[in-house]
């Protein structure tokens, strides 16, 4: 630790759920974060979440893009040298690797908190981070903690189910469908199922916000929006009778923050909708906690939609995250 009165923490994360998790975990860290500097990609989400913070903008490095991560190493080394952090903390994904490597050259302690998306084991970034001497490893799930991976609780620990509410008579009036913003992984299968099923539970004048990301919505007769500004999406979710999302961590947290029980429809690797099936594990885990309703596109029924519309959750403070 340096002689500064407060420690200086360099937070590193890819945008999307990784950044959302790290922002939430920051307030729970012990020892406290102290002075903070951030390294992430420049997006609408990161600009809003990190407004007023000290930030170094990085290129977008897709998941499992090791070549892209290596290309960021010179810039990461310059940022570490300029910031002079007392520690580096990351929730991934690939962007963590160049910063860990640059920090360890300077003997700066590094902490990798595996994403809440990984309920059954570590990611590729987690496994590679574990090969760097001096990188401490943490999991958000006690089920696969071991001598190397220490359990520190989950970002989802701050939510619990409460009494369901009555579904509006005459049908739902406001629905939000959000499929995330990650490009390269369309989810047409899920979108088509929702276009078929939703009219059965919606009022004739219902407003449906279709945030479709990289999914082609042509020919479906809906007003699809690839992206929605984060604040506008938050407001829409808070006033929605029903929130439906792919099973990304960020999308799930968005609904839970608003007190809604989302219907999570996970992307599947077998259909080219993601690189693996971690979204299935997220949906199953949250459904088991009573924090979500889980369904495949084929299993979306009126009863499933109404169950999610009635569900509600409350928020509470999460336990401290103790860093070694």
C-alpha cells in the first residue's frame, strides 16, 4: 500500500453486465475503494454509470477475444503507470487481462471477482487470470468455491421476493422487452415467440417497448429499437407491468432494481445465440431464488407471462465484499 491517506483503486470491466456488477460491488468493498479510477469502453451505459468519475476509455474487447486483449496491453501499461493504483479490481471480461499483466509487473495486487453469470464455474478470463502470480480470485457462488476461489457473496444477494401483485384487469398496458445490446448474437427465435404470445395478455392500447439489440426484427410488425438510452430504459422498466429479457446479468439487475420479477428467456449456444449456455444457468439460478421466471421461447405461455407480471421483489443492502 502506498503512503497516500486513501488507497487508490483501479476498476476495470467490459461494458454491459460486467461494468454494472463492478459499480455495485464498489460500495461493498472492504478495505474501501478510496480514490477510484475506471478503465472501460466508451458507451452510453458507461458514460451514464461513471458520470463524474475519473475514467480511461478503452476499445471494446469482445468476450474470449484474446488477440484484442493483448492489443490493449500497451495502453493498459500506460494507464497503470499514470494512475499508480494500490490495487486493481475487475469483474472481467477479457479487458481484465492486460491490466492485470501490467499491474503485476509493478507488483500491484490484483483482484478478480468472477461475474455473477458464472454460477457453475469460472470463465476463460477467470482461468487465465488465475495463472498470473499475485491475482486473487473470488466467486459469487459458494457452490464452486475452493482453496483458490473465495466466495464473497453475489450482486443478487441484495434482492428477495415479496408478495405478488394483482395483474391489471383488461390486460397489461406497459411491457418492456430487452434483448441487450451485444452485437453478433441475434435472438430472432426469442423475439418471434414473444411477438406471437404477448398479444394474448395485453390490452388493445398496450405500449410495448422492443429493445432488440443486434436482432433483426424485420417482418415482425413491431417498432423495434436496437438501443434505448439507459435512463429511458430504466424509467420504462419502473413503469412496466411486465419485463421480459434475455438472461444477461445487466438486464436481470435492471428489472430487479425496479422491483420487477423478470421473465428471463436465455440465449442458447446451440442456436448461435451466444458463445456458451451461461444465460441458462443465470435464469435457472434466479428462478430458484424466486427472483425471476424462466422459460425457453417454446415454453412461453399465458400462465408464464402472467406469473412474471405478478411477481415483485424488494431490495436490501448486500454484505461486505472482503478483499484479501
